[in-house]
């Protein structure tokens, strides 16, 4: 057993590794990450995860639900640390897995992967408590500076893969929502080419878990998946390879109109307050037109039109992001052009939310990965062999525009059982407050 | 995060007078228009200055509201059929000395009504805690806002009940101080930088350092009253 495998085993048991091993690990990780571009290319199949926030036991639950590394190819969209009690173990385990299986594990940076934020929200204190010095925190922060800012998933299929022994997946299923025990909660069909709205297939569930949207009277046919608030799933005809998926922690930036501009940023620094790098890690989608300012005086909000134009221009079918708590684990917005994925169940050990991960399956038609000229402004047809209708689409047509989205399987899961945490659910001692 | 099912209610059975602490009416008191002048995060100037050239077209704050969720909520009072209720009582006070006694606590709990991380710019939390002793009880409904490097705001509503006298005293104290000032005072108290960070997470450690900006006392005597 190599040192790395031993470290992985120790971290899986939620036991920190010695400081000198952390230093070595961080050094190796940096050597690996420095080779990655600002936007990492990842090939489907891939499982996309949102915020973890030091909830180690829930991360273990995530691996149980989504499959273990390296069997499953993972992409984590940042915010590994802070708030939870085990930021150190969670981040180091992910980092070990990254070093051990570099091609099966992609880590991108969240706004909490920063010196300033971790000093305030827990990771710094945790390192100090567990090691008696801030050295480990410093090693980790040095790694943060090298994390990629985004990822592009290529070759995602329009149809879902079929897990062994499960209910057959029709070609027209666009979205499937499963619970932690691989049971299907609901399925949503694609809109037909004639504009018919997506239909929902009802699947009886046996365990009564989160049946919203699949119980009671038939749901209106123009609703998206539970928690999505989407008015119908994304369109597109069956059989075309889906467009690429951009993964980023926060969202878009007014300074970035094309993915290649992300590639040009100098990312190897503390997350700044200015510029596109800050926006990518901090901004939020909102139900507005165009761009808006947050009432906080810092931070951008962006509306559906911004996402749709960006996706069209960059040949994307979907943006996956994290950053905001969503009670049902995932939330698709703007006709499924953007989705928020949240992977910290019962956030802060009290929010009562479920978590989700997003599985994109592999396109085996052979058309998906080929000839993709991501970001080329003057590309002829984006590798669609001249069949794509996009060549004649003007941007003002885009509000009704839907790229053929990849088929998406969301696995929704709850917090790990209390007894697996090794800490009692203690009531605060009655104090003589005044 | 709104914990809308959480609440704390005190009721006086003979008169059916009650005082409840609920999330919704507390949030109703939050400014929804931005007219009171919105707080800004400490790096707002820096943030917007570097963006003036590149994104000058984006100026609009969409749906302005008090994103710090500051509330002056003192609880929701219910008086049954024209009965007595809390009235301003300038001489009224909560007998701290009686509450400092280590009488056995028969019941104690704490619930959060709402909470926000302010997008990683601090914390805003409204919580209620209670402790019940043999002869008296105390409720503390506290709004705590820490806007990192800007300010700290604590709004306390204390409700004291004397079971023997059947008297209720409600005291509201609003405190506010600049972040830098509080930090200086903590430093003067001899705290090291790491301990100061920790202290800023705990309203108990900083409340006494903040200047009082508003204080009022009300009381109601429920003895002998009945419907």
C-alpha cells in the first residue's frame, strides 16, 4: 500500500494526516493543478457536485450514493471548506483523491477557497485546533490558488445511461430524479419537435421520500422537475449530441462573453474583489432582465437573457453552478439553461435541506466530442456538420432558443445518519443568560 | 434561511394574554424598499471602482431591500377582549440580581427564527431563548448582525415574568457600533487576534462593547385579572 493510499484510508476514517504529509500532498497537488488550464475539459460520463462545506460524513454519503472514486468520475464545483466541522478532512480527502486519480477527479475553486474567507468562516480555526499551528491552513491556501476556475464537460449524451437492473430509460427522458437508494422519484420527457410540453412519467415510490411532484393529482404538464421552478424542460430533438456544459462555482461575469476569456485570466492568486475571476466565483442568477447589482453593493446578478445568449454564443447547452443553498438539492432555471447543484445536506447541520448530485452520461454516438471548436467566434458550424439551425439564429431570437440539453439524472440524498458522525446530538447546556 | 415553524409563546392562562415570538411578523418589519438607506459591504467601493470602466452600464440594484434583515421585532402580543396589555413603564426594570442567582433551571431552550450568512459577509440571526426557574422566567429574543468590517448591531428584547406577582416586564435595547471600534475594544481587553475573530461570532462577548442607541421598558400586571 502506497503512502497515498494509506493517507486516503486514514482520511476516509475522518482522521487527519500528519502535518508533513499534508505538506507533501499539497506540493504534489500544486504540481498537478498548475498543469491544468483555468477551464478544465472533462469528458462525460461525469457526476457534478456542489458545495460540501466541511460536512465530511455527508461527503461519505455522497460517495455512497454517487459511487466511489475511481469508479465514478467526479467534478466538484468548489466550497469544500468552512462552516462544517470537518473542512480539513473533507478537503484533504478530495485532494488525495485528485492526486491519486487525477483523471477521475476534477476540483474547481469556490469563493470559500480563499485566505480571507476561511479566516472568518471556520477552516482557519479548525486547522489551528487540529494542528496547533496555521501551517496546514497555509499549505491548503497555496493549493486553493492553483484550483481551476471552471470546467467544460464534453460528450454528454441526450439519453440517460441505464444502470444495471433498473427500470429501462426511454430515449425521450430528459430528466430523471432518483433518491439515495437508486429508486426513481420522477422522470421528465423532452419537449417534442412540435413544441409539445415536456411530460412527466409517474413512478410510484415505495419509501415515501420526497414525493413532491409525483404524488397527488397529475402535475401540470408544463412544470419542470421538483424544485426547478422551470416552465418546461429544455427542447431539442433526440439523437443529436448535446452541447457542452460549463461548470463554475458562482456564475457569469459581464467581462466574460466567451469561455476563452476565462482561459486568459491569471488565476494563481487570492480571490480578488475586482475583475472576472471574482464574478465567476460570486455571482448569482436571478429573475431579472440583463445584469443587475446586488443590494449589498458588491456582486452581480444575471437574468435569463444573459444565460441564453452566453450559452448560444459558446455552444453550451447548460451551465452548472453551485454557491447557493437550494432546499431540494438542485434547481433548474431559465428553461433549464442553468442549474444550481447543492451537495451539503442539512446545511450547517440545521437547514433541513436535501442535497443532490448531477449525473451526465456518455454520448456513444461518437458525434459529441468531435470537432468542437469551443469559443471560436468565426467557427463555421460548431461541428454540427452543417445541420445545426444555429447558423441562422440571430441573438434576438434567443429568448425562445433552446439547445438540445444533455439528459440529466439528479440523485437526491439526505444527511448521513447522526450515529455515523461520532458525535452525539447534544442539547446545549442550560445557561444562566441575562 | 427562515425557520418558520419555530416559535416561542408565553401565555397567561387566566387572562388569555400571550406574547409570541415568530419569524414572519419579525420579517414583516424588515425594510422592503431600500428607503432606509442600505448597508454596503466593506469592499463595495473597491468593488465598484474597479468596475466603472468595464461594466459601467450596470448600475441598477434590482429590487432593493434591507438585505441585513434588520428587525425591531419585540414579539407579537395578544390581548384577549380588551384586557390589559404591555404599557410603557419608564420606572420598570428587570431585576438582574434575582436572575443572577443560581436557582435551578427547570426548563431551557433556544430556537432560531431566521438566519442569513449575508453571502459570506457576516451573519444576521434572530433567535429566542428561554429559561424557567421556580419563581421567574426570562426570555431573550436577540437580533444579531455582524457585517464584517462595517458594523455590529444587537437588538435585544428581554421578557421577565415573575410568577408570584404575575407581572411581565419587557425591555428592548438596541445597540450598534462600528466594527473597527469593537475590534479596538476587544484588543484593549487583551484578546489576541484569533480570539477576536472568535469573539465576533458570539454576541455575548461583544454586546457590552456596543453603545446603546435605543432603550424602552414596558410592563403589564396580570394579577387579579381574569376573563
